[in-house]
C-alpha cells in the first residue's frame, strides 16, 4: 500500500508524532508542570540524529532519554527537537528527529505513544535507571501499569 494516497497508517504515525512535538513545545515554552516528565526512546542510527560518538557507540540501535529535572536548551522545530542532558556529569547536546522516535511516555499522565512495529527500549537515561517506556514506578518503587499506550499494531491487518 505504499502508493495508496489514503495511507492511514502513515497519517496516524504523523499525528502521533505531532502529539509528542506539541508536548515538547509546551515544555520548552513553559517548563514541565507538576510531576510531568518524558521518557523518549529513539533509534540512534536514524537519519538526522545528532549525538556524541561515545553515546552512539554505547547505544548503536536505540536509546531512551528522560526529560525531567536536569535538561537545558530544549528547542523544538517541525522536524526534530534538541536538548542538552547530563551524561556522566557532563552536559551533551542531542538532536532527535521526530521520525526517529520509537516511544514517548509521560508516566504521571499515564500516557504513552509507541511508533512503528517492534518498538522497545534498551536505553540509557539521564540521571540513573528508569523504567521501560510504558512502565512507571509507584510510590513503593514497583512498576505500575495501565498507561494509555497507543500502538498502530492494534489496527494493522494480520
């Protein structure tokens, strides 16, 4: 269906990436309200990803970053976002195209988006370990489920 002018799967992916973009735009403009924070998984080898070579070597396929307390210079445009995060005590700049995203999760909102088939995370995170996208920790430290994760796999023909 690559030539289908009504490629609904592609339209849905674009719309979902727009949600992630708008959430990041709001965070760049106003900061993160309340306890909101984002786990963002992306394909490190995707076209347009800019990151230090040492991180790319450590995470050759996929990486997860956390936008929460310690992030700087969050910039968002139509195609990508840029952010500085702390890795090993040093600030590094990342540029991540929205097309490279595999997961976008806001655990306090119990909301998540999964892009493409077989999306998952093996990830590095800013400031220590984090639950996998789609999972967040409750007050007792145990994973808490029930997030609203939208996946196109639900709508794909088998």
